[in-house]
């Protein structure tokens, strides 16, 4: 759930600002420019973000983006309880599908201070991963490993960006100053399969617990997920800010 997510990040770039007017032939096909003085600037920025997202689904080689999916996270950890019998789980090689169905619902901007808030939604994200666990869970020794799967429906997120302006080669670019994000999931179904050593009792116990406490488990995992997403998001935004002149997006 790279939910915070390359598509979402690129959508943020889609509402960069400018001080200079660009000629029509200078504007790349994946950019929909907006006029700073327009009466509905936030609506235009929202359209611009979705315009960019539409092209990202197919990849934008000019931005170094060949494939959008799957979104990959190397590792996420879960910890329940304390002491030697506390339950610990590690999910590795997480792959998420469905992020390309992202829709930007609203962009709010302050053009003077270069602050933006983006809200977006994704109908469904499917995830798979390898997991290993240890400790006791609902009175069952839960040490083992196997495959994890998850279906996340009704994903909503907010991303906040604070940027500053820099000039390079007579062009204006954005520099990321601050980045924050949060997300929620309406419905969750998840479980494990192919448990090592074919432990049917452990598999049944874990699946019962997971699906009975899915939102609580997400709450426990959320800090780890956000930390991973923020690292990837910052790297992605820095890359896009360095490649795309910010005076191509909003024109005077």
C-alpha cells in the first residue's frame, strides 16, 4: 500500500506553481497548465493532477517512470503485547496492486506560501507479501511463516506539501520543505495461507484473529507503513521536482 504511492505523489507535482508563461509547444503532454489568476484555480489544479495521473497509469519515460505497479515496500513490522510471548510479525517483499485507479478528489492551495493539500481516493488495493511471526496469539503458539494477502477497499488519503522556489538555468523549480500524510481504509479483508510446516491450527487461528481485528491491526501497523511511505514519497517528489520546471504548471 505504497499509499502514500507514486501516483499520488506525481499528482501533487501536477499542481506546481509558476512565475513565467510557457508557450504551448513547450508544455509536455502530461501537463495541464493552470492560470494563477483564474477564478477556479483549485478546481483547475485538481483537473491537472488527474490529467497527470491518467498518463502515469501508462508510464512517463520522460520522468523516469516506466511502470507504476506493483507498488513495493521492502518490510513492515507488527508488534502486539510485550514480554517474551508477545506476538511479533514481519511482512517482507510487499506488493500492492490497484493504486493506478487513484482519483484526486480535491486540491487546496496557497499560492503565496507554496502550501498544498491533496485528498485522493482509491477504490481497492490488493496486497501480497511473505511473513514470519513469533510469540503467542489468542493462546496459540504463533511462531512460523507463510504468505499474506490483503484486500483494502475505500482507501482515502491526505497529503500536505510545503515547498520553496529555486532557480536553475533561468527556470524556476520547487524544492520540498515539508511533507505529511495520513490515510484510512473503510473495509479490510486479509489473511494468511501456505503456512510453513502445514500447521492448519495456526493458520485457522491467525485468520480468525486477523479478520476479527483488521482495523485494530491496521492501526498498530500504521506508524510503520507511514514511515516507509514517507521515505519513498520524499525520494519520488525530489526526483520530480528536479526534473519538471515548476514554471510549466501554473502560468500568469
